[in-house]
């Protein structure tokens, strides 16, 4: 079996330099050519082949959210930080571009990209002109050309409705945000609401007056929508609500508590994401845990398959989620 000494001898570098390169020591200042030569020799000699990570350069991280959107929904901030952390672990040279920079700022020589956020058809066409290697997280805007990895929200919605029905609820409402279509600048029905409507129709339980949606996945929007629901429905308020995200749910809980509506004795709440604050609100929130680390890890692995292994077949990966039961349901 080849050793670091063998690699150093063939590559023409010191044992110390080879060791630090193979252990991805970012404090070591050597030319990229040196790192690549050492990686090449390590691969050639089959030195701990599965542990050697080649440096992957010129990868763009397209973070297509505004500062306001990130501030309102910690889900995406957590995702950004996780991608940046994993890029270092996987030896990926990552450059972040934000929606405020505009799509035209992305260099022509990128090897691939990881993207979070909403993209217009024009922006997608531009990305296709730059590279065939790309992965979208949390959305599937171009499944014919690029990979995507996302939580299985359809399963979450149907499982939540089933859970409520099992607990005896027949009056079930929905509170959520809307999807902003960048092609026409219009607000459209979010995927979660669409699945909720379809499944509730199948169950014979859909009531239009129990659905409340408005642009934004924020705490303020949740507060506004739940206040609106109580004002409109009064004593006819549903006994259960499925909430499209934890941030919205926090606002809903604030509104219900403020108006003296008992949770869960009068209204049960189930949400999505399991953000850190979910366990500390009053009452603690029952929610589906979306494993952001798993989403991000799979996104980087999919991209490396494209860049390093030259995979051409497009993949769409759905990640499951687990229900974390707390005191907002009974």
C-alpha cells in the first residue's frame, strides 16, 4: 500500500507538504498546480482513494433571496451557512452570488453551481448557456437540465391531514404564503396549498373559507393571517390548522395567544421546518423536521457527480421528514 512518503517521492515534494495537502490544510500556501499534482499522484498510487478529495474550483453558489427574505425565514439562512460549511469539507471552491448582483455577474468559466431561491425562465436560460452542471435546493425549476434536491412536501401535507383526521378533526384549515412568479411578477398558489386543496377534496373536507394565504413566509404574515381567520370565522374557526412554515406558525401562535384561544384544546397546529425557536414558543410547536444538512450534503454530492464523474443523467431527489410532536397538538 502506498504511503505519504511514496507520494512525496514521486510528486517531488516534501512529506510535510504532501501530508498537509492530502489533509486539506487550508493554511498551507501552495500553488493550485502543486495541490493538483499531489492529488493526481495520490490517485495514481491508490492512496486512501476514498478519502482523497480533489479541489473543485469555480463553483458558483447562487443565493437568490433578498436580505429581507432571509431575515424573515431562518430556514434559508441555515441553508446558506450549511452550504458554505460543507463546501470547505468537500474541498469545493465556492463563490457566492446574490440576487441583488444579477445573473449577468456570474463568470462564464464556472464549472457548475448550487442554487437556492426563485429563478425566472430568462435566468434559467442564461445558466444553461454557462454550464450543464447545476443543482437546485428546495425547488425544481428546470428538471430537464439540472439536478434538484428538496423535501417531500407533498408527503408532509398528506400525512398532516391524515394525522388530523385520525385525531378526530373534520374542520381543518390552511395558513400559508404565496409563490412569487418572477416571469410575470404575480403571486400564485404555493405548492403546499395546492396539495392541501387536492387532498382535502379527496377526503371530502375542503372548505374554501378555511384557507388563508398572503405573500410572505414571515412571523408578521402569520400573525396577520390568523387574526384575519379569527375575525372572519369567529366561533366557526377550524379545530386544526396546517401551517406552511414555522415562521408563519410562530405568528399564528402569537395571535391565538393574544386573543385567548386555547392551543391545542380549541385549535391544534402543525407546521413545517422545525427551526430552532419551534421548541421555545408557547406552546411548543408540533412540526415536521426538514433535515437541512442532509439537503445540502446531497446537493454537493450531486454536483460532484456531475463535475468529477461526468454524469449526464439528470436527477431529482426528494428527502423525507419526521414529525416532531410537541404541545400545539393533542
